[in-house]
């Protein structure tokens, strides 16, 4: 255990939505929701203004629209998010060479390994707090966003501290206060305790971390297995010797869920698979990666576990391609008797994408379906997405998605507010300018074209 709270955890506040607000002056201070906008879309990030209505990440987009019908619903712009993330990570590397990114908006920093390491040994928590406050100020001035900072003696506690600091704050947990902080938290706060482990502990009468910490390690090993039980017990006691690792070359990205009741209905199983594929893609993109091989993991009612995989000719992070491959792999497995666990993963990772023509056609078809789904009363049109067949002809009309960057030959840079019934509404504004004016055009207007996102302040 360290004597000084020299491990820092940064978590940017509502990152994707905050970037959109910083990029679009007309959305600042207003509810913004980023994610998939089609009929099966899922919320990726909701601004704090949207969270007041009960909207949160991983929620079905249809439910979010019911809770916050007047919010701005936007597609993700990962190229811009990566630019902003690179600028933030550069600020972290000024503090230490040991920076461990967890995603585009989250990272650990070992301050003891940086230029302030010797000073921290003598000045302790006071200097650590000052470095954290300076970092928050630098992020605000360089990219115009806010981040929450946690500082403590271990990675686990630093992450707990940043969660307590949200939004736009700093919390420092000094050496000696570990148990004081942990004893008030539920077991789900422990790394490695997901829904299934939480339920196992609940059945044993363990719902708080203090209850787990007070249990002999042997009893947890009996409940959870040797490695998992010992790890959970150590974390409950505040023991975490994991170092901050600067380079983490992940070989795969995957997600899985264990179900309390076996899934029997095929439509239900397919729906869960599609949700897992969406979560997997969001993790893949948050890490700035793509992959060639899609893997589906299935544990059946009799505990037999099967994996099926399929490999593309080139890496992809396309959600429709990955979901379609996952469904095809599922079709190759006998599902009679029920499913206990389902997982979707991507391997053969790369930091670039080059989809083949079929993937491009499939994605364009998905955009058509999403655009049709958006033509509901809120957009001034009818509901009901059309079916798309990958082998059929692609639509001739251009499609404009809410949040998409555009350029007009005379009016300059803008973004799509909405589209439907052959029209597209554009707000013309830039990150550093005032709230812009709104104009409506025909979707085929030759003076309108897609554009790249404009950088935020120092994120170029």
C-alpha cells in the first residue's frame, strides 16, 4: 500500500454528449443524447441535463425518447471524440509516463512515476490534490470540457473517488481511510462483481462491502471459487496491488451476460444477442479499435459452452456488420433447452478499419432504416422502418442523420437537426461561434455535402 495518494483516475463527464455540446453552441445547457437512432438503438451517453429526466447509458433509445421527448438526439462522431481524447491524454502524459487509458474518456495515471514523484514523497496529499486541480483546469482551458478526478493509494480507490467527484469535481482518499470509504458501499462497487456474482453474494446475505470484508476468505472462496473469491476479499479490505500499466495491447474486446433464468424463446435470445453486439461495438470504438473476427459464446442449460466465430477480410467496427455476423453464428447452434449465458466478442484487433463493399452496402441500408424510423411525429412524418435486403438496390436519395456535419457552399459549416419527407434541416454554427441560424433544404440540394467535424479549441 502506498503512503501517498499518488494514483489518479480521470473520468471525463458525459464525454460524448459534452463534446457535442461544446461543438454545437445551440445545445449548451440543454439535454443531449448520443447513440443509435434506429428502432433498436441504444443510448451511448446522456448529458447531465438529460439525466434529470431519467435517461442513462445503455437504455433503449425508444425509452429515452419517451422520457425526454424534447432532447437533442444525435449520432456519435467517433473521429471527433478520438481527437479530443488524444488532447486530454497528452495532458495526462505531462504528469507521468505511466498513463493507462481505459477508454476514450477514462484513464489511470501514476503520479509517483512522473516529474513530481520526489516532491510527492515529501509534500504528500496536498501536492497530489494540487496536481489534480491543475489537470482539471488545463482540460477546461484546452478542450472546453470538464472531467472528474479521483486520487488515492490504489487504482480501485482512485476510481471510487472519481465516481464520488462527479460531475466536475475532485475527491482524494488518503492512506488510512480505505476501509472508512469502502464500508459504506454496496458489493457491486467491487471490480469483478457483476450481476451474477452480486446475486450469489446477496443469497449469502452479503450486500455491503463491509459484510464481505468481515467474512473469512475461505468462505468467499467456497462461494465464488478460489481466484475470484480471494480477489474479491482483498479488494473489500482495500488491498489492490495492480500497477498502472502504460501499454495494454488488448487481444480482444468482448461482453457477456449470465441470465438468472434460462432464455428459451428464440426472439428473446436474438434480442439479447443484438444488445450484446451493440455493447461490444461501443467498447470497441471507445478503445479506438476495430477487429476482423466476431465470436459468439453460448452456455446452454446443461452448462456446456460453445463458441462460434467468423472472420472478415478486413477489420471493421461497423455495428450492423458485427450484429449480422453474430446472428448468423447463433443460427449455427442448437438452442433447444435454454441459454444460461450469451457473449459477443471481436478479436484480431487493429487501430484502423477498411470495410469491404458488402459492409458498406449493409451500413447504408441501416442508415436508410434509421432515417425512416426517425420520420415519426416529432420529425413531421410517418413511422415504420422499411425492410432492407443486402442484395437489393441501394436507395438513390441521400440520407442525413441528426448531428451529422455538413458544409454548404455559401452558408458554410453546420450540422443536421433532423430530416424527413424529402427535407433536411441544418443549423449553421461552429464550436467557437455564436448560436447559429437554421435553414431547411431539399435532401438532394447540390450545394449541401457531408463534412468533417471541426476541432474543439486545442483538440486539433
